C-alpha cells in the first residue's frame, strides 16, 4: 500500500487520515495534537475560563459532549487551567433514548473521574418527555423539550453553583444556526448566536443567567467524530426518537454539500456571521424577567411557564402558535396554578430559592 | 442542539397555512375581473391590476428616495436575461414623453460580452445592438469580458486551466464584470449604475455570500443604493420584486429575453456554491412561500459596513485588519493588477477581503508567469 506522509511530522509517521478542515494528510498522533492545540488556542484567545472557576460540562453522552469532557479534562491538566470540572446531564425522560445515553454519561463519569449531576424534567417541571408526548402528540413535542432544556441546564448549574456552562456546540452547529436565523428572520438570535460566550458581564442582554461558552466553536463535526473514533471514546450515537426536524435537515444538507465543494465553508459561514452588524434602529425583543419563575424571558411570562400551564390545564396547544391572549390572561390571575400542592415549576423555583437562602 | 422544533414555530405555522391555491375560477382581489395570475403568496389578480401593481412596485422603489437628479447620466447594466430585459422595458416606458411622472435621467446601456469565453455563443452582440440601438435608441457601450488584457486568451486560460472550481470561476467573472461596468460608467460620466437584481436572486446571493465568508458585504449588496464605488452608485430597482413576478410581467407583455450562455450553464445543481444556494432557496420557497422575503428582510436589518479601505478584487469594504488583508504572493498580485486594475503597471500593495482571499486559493497563478 502506498503510504502518504503526514504533513505535520514530515515523514516520521505515515498518514492515517485526511484532516477534514484542511484536506491534508495527518498521522493519528499529529491529528490529536493539532485538534487539542486548536481548542486550547480558542480557550486562551477568547479567555473562556479563569483559574479557580467551576465549569459544568453539559453532557448528553453524544459525541460532542463526550469529546468536550475528554479534551477539557486533558487540557485542564496539561496546561493547568486550574478548573474544577463537573458533568451536568438533563434527563428528559425519553425511554429508549435518554436512558441509554445517560448510561454512557455515567460510564464517562467513571472513566474521567468527574462528579456528575443528573436533573430530570420530571422533578423540575412535573412532566417527563414521554408523558408530554402522550399529552401533546408527536407534532409539537420538540418545542417543549427545547424550551425546558435551556432552563434545566441553568437550574442545574445554579444548584451546583458553577461559574460557567460549557456546551458541545461545534462549528457545523453554529454555521447551521447562523443560516437558520437568516432564513427565519430571527435578528435577535442572529446577533448573539456567533458569540463564543453568552450571558457574561460583557453581554447586557442576558443578565442573571449563568454564562455559557462553546469551546468547540471552531471544531468541525467530522473532526470530532474522527477524534472520538481514534481515541476510542465511549459515546452514544442515536437520534432522538421524537425528532424529525425536516426544516433544519434542509440546512444541514446544504452545509454538508457546501463542505464538499469547499471544506473551509463552515469556518467561512462563521466568519460571515461574526461580521454581521445589526442596525441600531432595529427593534429587538427586550430581555426581562419572567414574573412567575424569575428566569430570563422576552415576555412578561416565560415560554416554559406558559407551556407548563398548558400541560397542567389540559390545553397543551397553549404556547404553540398565537398566544398573546393567554399570556395576558395569565398575567392577570397570577398565582392560580401555584398553590402549594401544584407541581408547577415556578413553585419549585421558589422552594429552591428559599433553600439557598 | 435542537432548541425548538422550528417547524412548529409561529412563523412556520403562518408560512405553511398560505400555500398557493389554483387561480381557476378566482376573481381578482382588487376588481371583479377573472384573475390570471397569483402574486405574493396567494393573491389572485387580473392582468390590468397585476401590471399596475408591478409597475407601482418598481416606480415606488425608485422614487422613494429621489435617487436620480434631472438630466443625470445613468448606466443600465443589460445582460439579456429576463430581469434586465424587463428593467429596460420599464425604464423605456418611464422615460417616454407621455409617461406619468416621467423619469428625468439620460439612459445609457452597457453590455458585457462574454461570448469570447464560450465557443458556442453566437451573434448575441448583434441581437443586443439591434434591440438597444435600433429599437430603443439609447447609447450602447459593449465591452468584451477580456477587454484590456494583452492576450485574448489570458482570461480563458485563467478561468479554465488555472482556476480549479466553478465557484471561483463564477466569482471571478462576477467581480470582473462589476469592475468593467464601473469603468464604463466612469468613462461615460454616469454617476448611477442600474442593475436588474431581483429579490429571488438577491436571496440566493445572500446565502452564497454567507457561505463564502462575504457576510460583511451582505447589507451593502442588497441595498437599494450601493455606495461601494465612490464615483458610481449602484441602484437596484427590482430588489423588492420576485423573479416569478418578472416572468409573469414579461409573458403578459410578450417581452422576450435573449438566450445567453454563462459560466455555469449546463452544470449541475451541486457544482458551485451559488448554484447550491439558489437551489436551496428555490426548494424552500416552494414549501414556504415567504422564504425569499424573510431572507431579504433579514438583510435589511443589517448595518452597512462603510469602511473606506476597499478590497482590490471585489471593490467592497475590507473586513480584515490591514496586515491580514495584505497579499504577499507576487504572482497573485500581478494577476489582480492585470484583471482588476486599469493601471496594470502599478506596483501598489494589494489588499483583499476574507472572501477574496479564499477565492484566490482556488486560482493557480504560476502558470501565468511562464507564458511567452
């Protein structure tokens, strides 16, 4: 077999793979080094972490978060960031999907020797995803899951009193989100989806939330898969049983096609996204605090509270489609669903706040 | 990763509910005549009302900001395609003596002849001369795409031998055409350049630009008036009109466009970044009829980058720092001087933007230097 020479170590070892980012032949060892070095450079350049901070790694058991946990632990030791790492998982309660992936996270916890905390939708909101799907049907369930997970991560992070959450979003995800936001005309999200840290002091839009960062922002999905594969990392790869997501699928295919034509496309899209400046005159939704659960929201009542209300009252369509009227009604009769027996999560929130005090 | 199921969002619900209905047996939405076309998403219109709607859209875009001065010399970029043919037709009507609110500028027409690049392109030049000079009697300026180059084959060789991707070929031609149009406009003392870009094309262009790292220029490239060049302002009066509406207008008025070959003719939908983007936009538009306008409105909310330092290749403002944009490769510098600079002997340093830097990676300049 003719062996191509690795471009990085110049012939010490023969190449084992072609780097998706540069289309150059690399040997395994040099690929690992390059991949890890790039993430390290991102972390240093963007000042993602400060020494002594506690960082929660949002771990789903999938390839991105597994690689993130592995690399962060490795770099933390190698370059002495002085970070305190913990794994944070959210159990949506999807039988046949999340229960299996959580097994992977539990194994990762053993392998990497990191503390792990799992929060369930059931205990946070009173509803597991399986129950929600039973009530709502297969059509709108991802709305619930997505809205709840965002809050759940923050709640988990508050419980653990961490300084930051690191998520496994990779370059492909970010490119996809940029294009999605253009196609949906979501100018507010378009503005913030490229920033590598959201919710910190420099960001006055999202106050009172734990900052999030994306250390894998510049890492290609293909390289993450290669890294996980060659390092023999233990990860879980199955699509969620409830998610079809055809619209996003169009964009994903588009990005894969672009990558085939010109491998740098993904980074180019991110560069484009970073260059976009929103007109100062454009109306953006004002970030405020939900009157019920004091989580950040663009409306007086946050989406999660609205969805929960709908579920508890047996009108699951509430919060999907036009809901202006309902929101106003809810504002008027505020505390109705929040008697002490209620499972409404705003009650839980009040409890956790009092516990902390 | 999936934050919300996008399809079930309010926006998407609204999009889906308005899928086209057939025009048969429907009445025009403004008068009671039988409808013959469907515009926007599901509005039936009769011929008369459609034409009024179409012309109004065109004229109101133009008169919105009083763009043209009385007697100003204006260059119309004509390609022979449906959009620029309809554009010429509308301008000719607007300039005619009996027009209401007559347009007051002096029209010139420019045609960039690409036929030297393709063996099969024939007599397009004659057709253009016939149409513009003999029928419309406007001053016509035809420039060949390889104008100003020492050797007739230079551009052809560069495009087909030294450039390795269709994306790069398309983009080089696009940049060169714009450069030539600016040159003609300056030479003929025109201070405005009107192009027939419609919003369907602009929407595809936005995605294509994003994918090539040209995000910094999206806002300028879709604006009604584009001040990329200090001397010549680009005006896009069709920016609010869909390609479908142009096709309907052309058909109702029996306006024929010229068959013309371009670099991506006969290539598949996955052959270049622009083609891919165009396909995506058209596919989505079929399922969600407000795709094009949503993309377009998003770009309207973006701030224009008006840095005074310009890229020497695409003429748009630079989006890189001074030292990052400086080109060091001598062969590539020579190439840019040759293709994009009328003062081809100058030795000024060359600055290029992020997207053009990427583009130049697909071009091999060294074949150029060892020619006879």
